[in-house]
């Protein structure tokens, strides 16, 4: 669905690879290899013209990490004390 107009499109404009980092497994870094499609908006006056599919619960626009990794990092930052007594 086009985020600019909210219109569904089935016109594939192309595709490309994304490599979002995911949570580590067995102490090793994990990077996914995803082929995502770029769609052309059906609305001719849409300022976006093309948009990329987002995989729910996994990817977001302009983010290089999976949703899970983002939420894990956010929760780890909250649990750390901002200062420590010496």
C-alpha cells in the first residue's frame, strides 16, 4: 500500500536487496538477505510515485536493523543506569 495515498498497487517497478541486521544467534552476528519489491503508485498525482514494500514486524523505512533488534536495543538501554556511584 502506498504510504503517500493509501492506494494498493500491484505494478512492480523493480526489486533490490536489503541486508538488515538481526539479533545475534549463538553469539554470532546475524544479517538477513531480503529481496524487496519497489511498486509504482496507481494514483498519477501521488508525489511519491514509487514505494518499497515493508515486511510487517521485520522492516521499516530507512532502518538497517530488524524490529526485534531495535526493540532489544531499546529495552537494554532502558535497563542500564544512566549514572553510577564510584
